[in-house]
C-alpha cells in the first residue's frame, strides 16, 4: 500500500495533476460525523492558488465532490471518497520540455522507476496538486479531532530567510488566518511580500519554514518503539513535496544545548501536570505529553523557475539547458500551510483512534 | 503492529532495559545470506558503552544469541530472531526515584498511557538500550544491502555545538571509524572530548548532530505518495530516543535559499546522469536519485543529569526535586552513530526489496 | 485499513449500492501494462445482471470510468482508480422495510455497529453490488498474471444441490464461458435452469458451489507462517457476500480419507516435478506446488426472498413479519463466478508481486 | 510481515522444529493484564503430545519462558515475547530422507522457494510444532477476551469419518475437555480410539473435523469490505498446517438449502434481538450478530505415514520411494483443538480491540 497512510484512519490518494481528477479515500472514519461538501470545500479553498502574490496563475476551481461514505449529511462508517475534477489543464507548456529533466523535480527518478510510463504532464502524481487530496482528508480528520477538543494551527514562520516574531498561539491563530501569506507577524509578512515580488521579477523562487501547532492533545498518543508520534508525523509531513526537514520543539537547536537547559521541568498547574518550558515540543519518548505539540517544517524553494538551468535530455542522453515555462508559484509556503495542518490532523486522528479516544460512532 | 517497522523486511523489537533480555525478529529476510553471530556481534560492540569518555560506566557484555532463521551459517528464509540477555542490571538506583518524573524522559506519558503498569526500571522499553535491537537488525540489513553494493556510513558531525569540518565520504569513512567519538575530524574530536570532560564534571550532558550517508543507492527507491524514502527514513530515525530533528541534503538551510541556488543541475558523468551539486541529499520526489543520500539527525542532550531539577511526584501529585542517580552517558552521540546506520540500512533494505532489487534467495 | 486487501498489489473499495457510485483504487500496479476501459468493461459485463433467468431485473449499465493511473493506454505506476456510477436506483422499495431487519442480511449487526448511520438503502456497502469493484480490480490483476502465464477459470459446480459432472480444465473453460449459468455441463445447466424457474415462482431462492481453478501458478507462492496462499485466498473469497465455506483440493472430503489415500505422490513428467493426484488442490504448506490450484466456495441461497418471514422491527423493538420487495436474483451463483475469479486473481497477483515475479515495469 | 497476523493485537511467530526454540511476540497487548507462566503453560500442555493414542512419542516438555512485556505479574503494554526451547530433537531420522520429497508435506515448494536453504529438519518452520507459538499467543488472547466475557471452546467433531453427536455448547464444554480425544461424545470417542489403534498398526493416518465455538461475542465485530470476521478467522485457521477447509454455520450445507430454509428469522428473547436458528453461524455480512460463532475446520490426515510411497529425490531429480521414519501422530485432530481455539481467540481479540471494546489498560 504505497499510496496509503494511517492504520485506523487510513487515507489513500489517487489522481494526477493533468489527469481527469485528484481524489482520496478515507477509510476507518467513524459513523455519525456531520460532513458537508462545504466543510471540505472551505479547507480546499485555503490551499487553492490565487490568494496572494506568491502563487501560480493557474485558476483552480477545485470543486469537491463526495462520492461515498456520507448519507443524509452524516458519515456512514463506509469509506469516504472525495474527488476534485481537474479543469484548467494546459499540457502544451509541458510538451516541449518532456524529455528534459527539470532540476529539483522528480522527473529523473520517476522516469527510471516507471520506465517512462509515468504521467509526466505537470508532474503527474508528483505534483503539488496532489496535496489537495491531503487537505480533503485533513478536513475530515480535523472534524474528528474537534470531537475530543484537539485543535490544529499552522502558520508561515519564515520565507526567504525573513522570520516572523514569536507570539502566543492564540495570537498566531487570530492573525495568521487573516494574512495573505498565513504569517501572524504583519511586519514580517510585509517584508516577505516585497521579497516575493522582487524574486518573481527575476524569475527565481523562495522557500521557507512552516510551524505546526496542535493544542489539547491527550497525553500518551504515539506507540513506541516504532510508531512514534514524532516519527509518524514526520513521515506524514515528508509526504508534502518540497519538505526537506522536520524538527520538534527545540529541534536542531536542542543539539547545541546542555541537558540542564533542554530538559523541561515538570510542574503542577491548575491541578494538572505540565512542563515549565516546552523544548520537547509536546513529545517525550515518542508520545504526546499534553503540552502544545510543536513541529517545524523546512520547505525548499519552488523548483520550477523562469531562469535557464543546466540539465540533461534523458531520451537523447545529452546535456542541454532548460527554462521551465508554464505557471508557477514563487513560493508555495502559504499554500502549504493548510497542507501541514491536514497531515498533522490525519496523523493525530489516527493515533487518537488507535488509543480508542474517538468513538466508532459519533453521537 | 506498534513495535514493528518495514513492509518487505520488517523488524519487531521486544524486551526492556532491566527485564530478561532485549531482542528482535527480522521478518522477510531472504534465504541464503551467510550470517554468523560474530557478524552481528561486531556491530553491537560498536554501540556498546565503554569506548569513550562520553559513555556510561554500565558494563554491557551484550552477547548476541541467534534463536531462529539461521541454519548451517545461512539464513533459511524463516524469521531471524536475535537476542541479548540483560546481565549487569542495577535496579536500586531507580527505586528511590520511582514515582518522580525524570525531566526529558518518557516517564510521564508512559505512566498515563500504561496506567502505571509499564516497566519503569531503567526506562523499560523507552530505554536507549532498545537500540541494541535496531543494531542487530541493521547488521542483517547491511549484509543484504552489500549484495547490491549499497554502503552506509554515519559519523558525528557535531557535539555540543562543535562541528566537524566537511570532507569527502571516503575520508569520513576512513577516519570516523577509528575515532573514539566517531568523528572524522581529529581536531573537532579533540575539542569535543574536552567539552565532554568539562560537562561530565558539572554533572550536565550534551547533544549533537549525526550525519548519515548512503552510497550507491539505486535510482528510484521510495514510493510516492506516502511511503517516501525520506518519510520512511525520518520515521525510522525518530524511533531512536533523543532524536528531535531530521533533515535531508541542504535541509533547513534550503528554506533560506533561492530556487536557482538550491536546484541541483543535471549533468552526464562517465555516461551516467548525475547532479552537479547535492542539495537534494540524494532524494527527489520522495525517491532516490542515485546521488549520495545525506541525512542529518539532531540528537538532544542526554536527559539524565546529575544536577537537581524541578519535577513532580506523580503518586503524591506534589512538586518536588530530583537528582537522577545511576550511571549515565554525558553524550550518546557516538553510541548513536551505529544506530543511525542501522535504521538507514533497515529502511533502505526494505525499499530495495519492495523494488525487487534484492533476490529472495541469495546465491 | 478495513476496506483494503493485499500488500504489494492492494485494492481499496468504496461506494454504496444506492449512493453516487461504486469504485476501487488499485495500488501497486506496475507501470507499462496496457489497459483500456473496454478490457475492464468486458469483465464487469460478465457480472452484470440480465444474462440468465437466475438474476435480478435491475438494469445495470455499469459503465466503467478510469479516473487515474492510466495514461495513453498504459498504466503509469500511480494508483489506478476505477468507477461505476449508480444509475438505476430505486429507493422506494426499501423505504417501507427500513427498520425491519431482513433475515440473512447484514442489517442487524450493521445497525448496531454504525449506530443506525450506515446507508441501509439496497444494503449500502454490504450490497452484492460492491463486488463490481472486485471485478474491476480483478480485470487488472488478470492482465498482470497473464504476463507470467497464470490463467484463472471459475465455473458453477453446483446449484440447489444439482452438481455438474467432472471434466478437464480445458473443457470447463470452453464450455462454462458459453453457458448462461457458467456451468460447463449442459445437462446439469438445463436441470439447474428448471429448478431456478420453479424456485422463482415460489418466491424462494437457491445457493450453490463455485469452483475456482488457477493454472500455471509458479511454485512457492504464499508466505508461511501466516500469509499462506490458502489463508489469503480464503480471506479474499469470504469478502464475497454469501460465501459460507471455502475448501482447497479434496477439502472436507480429505478429513475422511487416510493419509495413504490423501497424499499426492510426487512424479517426474516432461522433466518437471508434479504430483500424480491433486488432493492438495495445488497447495502444500501454504504455498503453491505448481499443480492446478483448486478452490471450492459455498454460496448460500439469496437472502432476499418474496416469502413472508419472521423478523424484528429494530426501531420499535417489536417482532413482526417481512416480505422483501424490490428486484432480487433467485440465485447469484452465476454472477458470482467472475467475482471468484477476480478475488483469486487479486490474491495470486499480490503473491506473485511479493515473490518478485511480476516486474515493476511491464515492457 | 509474512510471519505476523493481526492489526491491533498482532502476533509474530519465529523458530523451527529442530532449531534452538519456537517463540512468539505478541504486540499490542494492553497493560495491566495479570499473566503468569503457569497460565500459558496450561494451554501449551493441552497441545502437547502424549495425551492419547493418537499422538507422537516425541516427549515434548515445552516449558514456557516469558522474555518480555510482563513485570510483577502484569503485562506492561510492551510486546510480550514467549519462548519454548526445543529439547528432545532427533535429526537422525530425517537425515536419510533429506532430498526425498515427503508426499503431503511442504518440502517441495519450500525447496524451490528458499533455494534449498530452508531448515528441512522436522519440517523446520512448516512443522506442526510451530502451532505451540499460536497456543501461547492464544493463551494471552483468551485472557483478554475473558475481560469482556467472550468464551471459546473447540472440540473434535469427527475423526476418520466417525462423527460426534450434536449436543448443547455447555455439554460440549464439560465433556470435551475431559476426553482424551477432545470429543464430547463418549461413544464416538470410543469408536475413534479403536479406529486410531487399527490405523496405527497399518502405519497409516487419519484426519477429521474440529468445531470451534465462541460465545458472548459482541455484535458488530468484523470490518467490511475486506477485513471480515469470517475472512480473517478463515485466514487464521488456514495457518494451522493440515487445514484444508473452513466453513461457518451451515457452511457447505447452506449451498444446498433454499433461502426460506437457510435464513435465520429474527426474534426477541429476554429483551434481546436474536435469531431463531443459527445457520449463519453467528456471522452476517462479515460481522458478528451476537449468536454463537460456529466454525468447522477440515483437517487432512497426517502426511507422515509408515507406508512406502512414490516420490522424487529432488537432488538426483529421479523418481524413488520413501517410507517416512521418525515419530508421528496417527491423527493430530485432538492436538489441534487448542490450536483452533488459539487462532479464534487471537482473531476475535484483534477485532474486539479494533472496535475499542477492550481497554488499553486493564484495571
């Protein structure tokens, strides 16, 4: 099951960027959850292009269709299949570069792995467009998590080296959702926008860092030895194209601290056990410890750039140059924010179900 | 299957730090692979304490026992079970702190998750000692990978903020294996040793960064959308206690680059397609691209320190202080180096088998 | 993953009898396999109602739609999603019996399990209609098996106690495909047809036995201890609604034989090792032995009958009677024949892929 | 994971008949279950040879060792590893027949599959001895099921064509456990014993039928479409060597009934919904319906017989004869009775855990 993730709540994605559709089957969803097309549509719209200067000019309508598993507005317990038809597809831009390997893209290993049979148009199943299926599944998972009070927020922490200032989770939540770059710090967002505009002019692209936060996570989610909460979250997040690093809490900075600095002391607050600091990012021994779960995800700059690059024509087996045409985002970080939320939601929901915390029938 | 990892080559670990043994079942191992106890023992010895100033004074004999799956010196195709009896166990040091939550350890979520029934002595199944089972499995996986020419090297890239200088993979391989801290840069190793000694005196601990390198990885390992090579490697590496971050190639630094800087141009060298740089760390679109696979792992400082820390007594539900006695490493980075290699080997071997590249009978 | 089966070739079914569609995602299908809608349609047509006196009058057009994984007539290596829209849906017949439990159907456990939220119309996901998704997946699996020469034939061995006479596999193949009841013995078919017609008049229904045969199965498919070829075939076949028993080779009759009668002696024929008899049905120790694989499947009589039956109204919690209206088959055995073939194909294909016998790229 | 079964409660078996040991890892076992070596030993003793005229003269001490997952008499939530050392091993009897394929055994496909590397002594991992690992796991599963009141009983329904008379489940339970052949009908048991003695003299062997019964199964266990309760039970039961058929309720007899005869009418009894008859064997639509779960398993006659049989020497590739020496059971049916119970227990426990019915911590 290469294209599936999760054990109790399992999602299977299918489709290609320039095929008839992209879709997802959500297996294991409890019965009785109220679900409407509009619920899922609103999440999908957050990922859609067009919101900011950072994104592609491909006009994605992305209309969500519910194919199964929902009846009279409630999940039935049967697998939920959600679909988005591909409409605004333009193959021409890709035709001329068909056999030229686009640097930074999956073209080369995909060509070798699938013997040239893979759908290369628009990246096929390697396209960022596939993350729309993650978002659809995430919309369901978020609703399931809401049943037990878990809340997930992601935001743009950094673009092109410009970092947002630290603030409280409630502030982040309030401000990031309103910002066109999903950045909670208006000053940083302004600077990012300017950098994006300058970069766009030069035909280049930018990366950044997304921070994901999960609040009210029950203590003890995650299964040692191998199905760790951090391990499975990392795996889910690396499924997002362009992610090159994942860290929890202090992450790589923890490697430079002393134990006495990095350990979070236990305290009692309002009758509950908590930690005074949160360098652990809410995870100890592969399990949630009840503190906010904090993950940071490194997103590489968009691979498709309007600048000539050196490459190889794989059919002629000759070195050549390529200038990737078509419509491309300058920076996908803002669009990836809801995708990070989705993958966090899917993973946390799976673990909550494995722990028996989400009932099999929601009433 | 919470305590298993892998699909075609799957490992299941069992045991506890202070129980009768730690062990591992390796399922799916092809028949005909020559395996001796000595092969596995030599890998286990690399992980064992005692090699350097950084490690615990617990004298671990760690004698490997082959319980199944090997007959007349060759694997039979049946599951291979490998065992290490626990011998030098000292419960007394743990008794007095039984109900005090050790900061940085799994005690608190484990207590909640298992209702107080988990084996708390020495961390039980959350102990770093469990990684001996990873190393045993990794020894088998490395031998299988050698059949197709894949080689894995890990080394200490950083301890306590002191970083080793960059050098070629062949140099790293030659030098790191001889160094007591598994560091390929003798000057850095010297500075690390001094820092470790100073830190030991103060009762504190250190973290660091391990770099893992896999050479000759065939093109196309990894299964999009979800069973990505990077995603599954990350999951496997987060199974190592103390890992808080994983990045591939340029990793978090890629987030600050432009596309034109980060994209690796394709070239032809010796008739083979390669990339001019390796910011991708050998992975494109979740698949190996034939370049050296480069992963960096952030290891937090050892949680057990000889310094008084604030904590909670969970049975009395009262704030208190703790000073963790027993024998502890100052820095586990050098001992984790073979563990990183093991988890890389297990994961790469699983993918190579899924791709049909390792025959079911080795001849 | 409750609605998935298979490891290397995995299928996930979704949809409901009276929802928008039924569909299936086939994950792990090698690239380069020539696939057209017509290939799949012809298999689906075999399962469709209307061919004989035994079947429902529901007019199923069952038009197959390829949603993903096929490009320019070849599989791409991405998951293949196949869909059939539901068209001729008549809910009215079900409305009046909504809360009355239909004897022999899944209504009662489904009501309890899904808290009344399951789509009860036409049996929802428990409908025999879901087997159309098995047949679509089976069509792909059969094409993959053909690459290595494996052939699968199923036929009606028995209906209502009337058994077909034994004959050679080649004869069965030739004759069963032409018969409206998929029975290779014309005399028996005639008698079955008469029995069906008489039973229809009385409003009652019939069951029967289907025999599945796989030829040219490579030696050694199946994974002891648990992923046995017989065990996984049985699991796959029990997924067909109405199946109540599965036996291989001599099956239950073997239980009454002596060892000297039941053991198949080994012989050499045309330079190949074979067995003189085939009481084992092609399976020894959970693995294929190269002889024809023979499985027999007991199909219970159709549960929906036009005769008044005693039952319970679950909402009123009162005993009552029910006469199931709507359109029903008298005997689903002939329509289940291609479904048996499909589940055999999916399972054998999965094992052949696990053994590395089907390449990941078909050329 | 070829040698594992189960999703929430998963067992992995290892070992060989004539290797150092046979063992099992039980993963997912809730914490807090009281477990002693004696609990498991008593189940293992039921399977052990020596109880009756039907069994081998191999003296199996089968002393159970708990290697992990149990501390202070309670499960810890960590994987439970249980081991039995092999003691009374006699390789000599097998040496002379090494390259001669034993009819009815796995020798031939195993030789091909593992390239001759498999441990052929005593059948290696294909030996019936591996079922001791099933029984150990079953002992744990039974204790978990007891927490929710589920009870499992299996008994000898038939040996060599001699069938026990039908009686109530309570009578079966009381009588079968006391009978040396696990048969609840003393007259039938007497006739079976005589047949076994006669058959032993002639060097031949016998098969039979085991019936498994599960009482108090909660309604709704089993996951359509594919993880059916009947499908997964069948898969688990086919893992027992020598099983050639599995049927539920009326089973193959249902194929010869009319719908009006086979459907079980729903009734209300003591305020609970039940069925008047139980032709369904407690399973509707792949889910438990609350009635007693009834499964019947066909066991072929023992393959090892003391009569000369035709076979092939695979190394000389020549036809020859074989007379299997060593110590063999005449009929394994009585010894397989606790194995059937064990596999039923493991499967039902897995489904009960998937349904969230067994808590993760037993208190």
